C-alpha cells in the first residue's frame, strides 16, 4: 500500500462537515472524508468535492489507513452518544499520539470525561468550539480548541489556516486544558442568546411603541450597523426585516412567535448558577425563549389580562427614541459581555484552567455568530490589562456605558410605561445598578435567614463590638423564644 496522503480526517458530512472539508482543501490540505451513511461520501465526491484534494473513505478503518501520523481526525456529529460511539469505533485502529477532535456542540463535562479517558490510552483528545454556521465553516469559522496541549502543535497550522481572520490574525488559538474549548464555545452561545434577545426587544419596541414598519426598522438597523453596533446579528436582522414573501408582505410577520433552542444557552445559565456568577442577561434570554414557547397559554392570557394601551402618537420625537434605543442596546450588550467574561474568569479559577482572555475575544471577533467590531475593543482591553477584573473597569467601556446610560434608562422606562416586555434590557440595567451599589439589601435577607433558620450572618467591620465580631458566623435569638444553636454554614 502507498504512503497515506491524508493530512486530516473528518467524520460527519452534514452541512458543517462538508463545508469545513472544502475549506481545508482550498487551503492545500488533503482531507479524508467519512460518513456513517456511506452513500453520502460517494455523492459528496461526485459533486461538491469533485476535483479537490479530498479522499473518500467507506469505513473507519479505511479513514485511518489514509491518514499521515500522527493521525488527526475531526468528529462533526451530533453531541452525546454519537461522539462516544465514533470514538470507540476509532480506538482499535489508532495508536498512541493520534489525535481525536470533537468539533460538535458537546457539553464541556462530557469533553472533560473524554479527555481523561483517552489520556489514559495515549490518545490526544481535543474539544473544539466551531462557530460561524454554514458560511463560516466554508470560508473561515471561529475555532476554539482545548484539550490535550500536546495536540496543539500538530493541529495549529491547519486550524489557523482555515479559521476566519481579523486584521490578519486568525480567529483561533489554544484555549486551555480538557473541556476549556467547549466551555468557551458554550459561553459564546449563551452570549449569542443574549444578543439575539436584545435585538428582538429593540425590534419589538420600534414596532409597538415607535410605530415603525419592518422596512423602516431594517433601515434603522442598517444605520446602526455602521456604528458601534456593527455586527453579524444586526446585519442579518436588517436583511430579514426587508425580505418580503411572494405576496409582497414581510416574511418575518408570518413566522410563528415560538423560539426553539438546542440547550447551550441553558447550559450557560445553569453553569453560572453552579459557579455563583450573576449572568442574568443570558438567563433572561433563555427564559424569554421558554415564555415564547407557551404560545397557546399566552394567547389565552392576552384576552383576560389587562395592561397599558399604547397610543398611536406615543413617541413624539421618533429620532430621539431611536437614538436612545441604540444607546440601550449598546449598554446592554456591554453588560452581557462583561457577565460572560466574569463567568469565564470564575470557571478558570474553579476548574484550574489557564485561559488567554485576549485570545478568546479575538476568536470571537471574526467568523462566529457574535462577531462584531465591539469585540475588537474587548481584545484591546484584555491585551492592555490581561488581569482586568471586569470589562466595566476599563476606561473604554466605563465611558461608553456612562454616555449610554441616559438613553438606556429612558428606553427601559418607556417599555415599562407601555407594557412591552424587555427582560434582557431590564435585567442588564438592574445588574448595572446592583454592581455599582456599595450596599445592597442582602443585610435584611441575611437577617431573615437567621431569624427563620438560624443560618447566621456576619457583621460589617465598622459595626463590630464585643458580641459582634468580624469574621464570625453569628446567630441571634431574635424573639427571645428561639434557641441559640445555629445551622451549619454553606456557600450557594
């Protein structure tokens, strides 16, 4: 048999897999393609892959036999059992030092498990986030690889060649150990949920309060996309709102208002709760999708639950309303990313990952769904201050949110006044006001917990005295009838 020619193998010929293979072939790499339904391999070779440096394999054994050592194999299959099944089918044909890369949307705890299991067998496992959709996969996605660090020198050249570029820099770098790559992709997807919800709330306010037509909103988004809100999601929203059905009416108006979700936003929100991080905007974005899903119940509620009536001339100065809404969207977006990076920082501490924050921001700047000019500022902020505690402490974002604050508050006030739900705008503002508060009413909450459950409390340093000592877990017999035994203390 002749020497293997394949630089990298890929299993899974759905849209993302096919486009990633074509992308790699365009960059001069020979790719070995395999799919469980073998007829897809033959169809791909006879059509899209025809004449390109792509080799078809009709079995896992044939796939492995066609790869140069160390063998590099990307799995682009459905997350969960399918990933484990393909790993097990590959193992008998691999040897120590070979590399398996899971490029699907796997949950990071599964990646942690696979990393450990394969490390024991001498296989270098990588979990890589891949973002950018169909077009990104074909012409340059954002890639977020993490796992066994010994794999990076063997995949770096290929990954950075096929990745999107931002100012000449590849939107791909090594993220960290074990499941760090999939973790960062999970947070990316959570932020994506937040960005989409914010844009939808802006659309809803423009339509219901501002009285704008879809084409007018498309024009507003087009203008926003030339400024600080320049992003892929604003761009596609602009296109969607001006797209008409065959009868000349906006297609978006015919779409059922029940949102789907695949779970990555929920994973982010649950992980934030597990780590005790107030990632409120992503959480509200997930709940907004859940609320949208109970359509029949909302329809019944709309007929029996009253609320404000929005007059036709609710907004006298429409341009001022649009400008304030732009500020609200920008400020809320800053909060969403600040929260996302707070979560990643806490995860790095908790899971003992050494994460590169400027690289993470750069990875998101191009190729991915949340790509925007805004991420260039985040990259610059973390390059200037790698240990930046919070984006809100950086002068650029501090100044930006200060300037946007008036319009932000005005927008949320109008939404409340006219009964238009803005969970993402509202929670972003509530977080901001909570984060900038030196004192919060949690002192009363702690007293309540101690009153009914003897859960104890601690005292302010300036309030310490002989019986209230700093650092002590204190229980008070609030009524004179309770006992003096306190409950065990724990952290949520």
